[in-house]
C-alpha cells in the first residue's frame, strides 16, 4: 500500500495536537517530547509501544506553525522531516492535511488553499461556531467528503453504545454531560459524542443557556422527549463525563483514553481517503454546530 504524505498546520493556544497527532503517525523522540508544553501528551504517548501503535502507511512529512522555533521543536519531537515557511508551500508535496488548530475563526482562510487544491483535510474541532460559517467552508470543497471534521471524542471507547447501557438508552429520560474550559472550543467534546451515541434524539425543540460568567449550562429539549444538559464549566474542575438517566437505571461514562480517541479519529480520516468514502455525513456535523451556535445565547 502506498504511504500517504501528510502535512500538519498548528498551533493554537492551549492545543498540543501537532505534537500528539504527528507522533501517532511517526512515533516520537522521547527527549524532545518531554519538553512539549503539554506534559499529558508525553505521558499517554509513553504508555504506547511504537512503531506497533502508530498508524501504518501514512507519515507526517511537513509542518507549519506561526513561529519557526515552535515548528522546529514539534518536528524534532514527532520526527517530521520538513518545515515550511508558508503553509501553502505544502501543496504538491503532501497527499492530505491536518489543520490541527482549534481556533475556528481561522479555519476558513487556512483551509481554503488546500480545499481549492483538492486535498483531503482534517479540520480540528470545532469546524466553525455558526452554521453560516461552516457552510462557507463546505462550499470550498471540490468533492463531498473532502473535509473531515469532528471532536475525536466522537470515537472515545468510553462513549460507545454497549450491551450494558443499551437498556438505559432505550428508556432514556435525561443526559447530563460535563467538561471544563470554554463553550467555544470545548462544548463540541460533549455535544458530538452525545449526538453520536444517541442518533434518535430527533430535532431540538428548545435550546437555552442558563449559565453565568464562564459557566455555560445549555439545556436542549428534543422531539424524542429526551432532555440533554451540556455543562461547560470554565475554570471549574470537573470530569469529562456523560451521565445517562433512564426510567429505572443510571450510568456515568467517564472519558479516560485520549490516545485511543485521537488515533481512531485519525484512522477514520485515512480510511475516508483510502476508500473514497464519506465517514461523517455533513448533516451530523451541522446538527452538532446548531447546538453549539444556539448555546452561546445566555438567558
């Protein structure tokens, strides 16, 4: 199988994906990765066995960040051989792109040259913070499925349907999901896994945000008569969890395995390229973004 050449664009504040995503393909240099500004990345990478746990037949060959010194350090840590001065310089030298920045205000401009060149691109979550902005980005596609975008927690092993939780889901009344940090960047990490886990929620009837200050408490009433509460709690310490309340039972799902979620999302991106298939239908992405957009409005 021909090895795919991948370019990565990064970084944005508080986001270490160029380090971790690069390493998931290429392996890593322990000494440089220990100096990564996100210690948790070195920790979970150190629990894997490379090259066995890397994604095969794909390699991150090029990197761009807004600062050359940052690019150099990521390249050394994740064994990326080429650093480019301008991200457009990757075109013609890579087969696919990872836009590994979670600042959605920059996604349109940064993805545009690659989409116009016909390259498949993984755009980090959230694609946008409004339906209109997302539609602008999708309008740049040369073919359906060129854009792959999601929260990697969509693929978290902890948030998949199992025999244990199926009876709860079948008689579901309420979902209560929590995560720290900001609504803009982190709400998608609970909204998308919930909507993926519960495809029969129907349409949102009412979306309200009753939070204050940096705390967002977004309640969604669905046409299925299920209520979901998405709590994005700013600086408040809390688990990244989804709680399912059925008529007669309850289960808390707590996210733990970051490496598995990241690797699985990247594997699905590569699968879509190899098989020329649409992995995540656009309507599912738009359903997630509808909750995120309407959730900004506090009552």
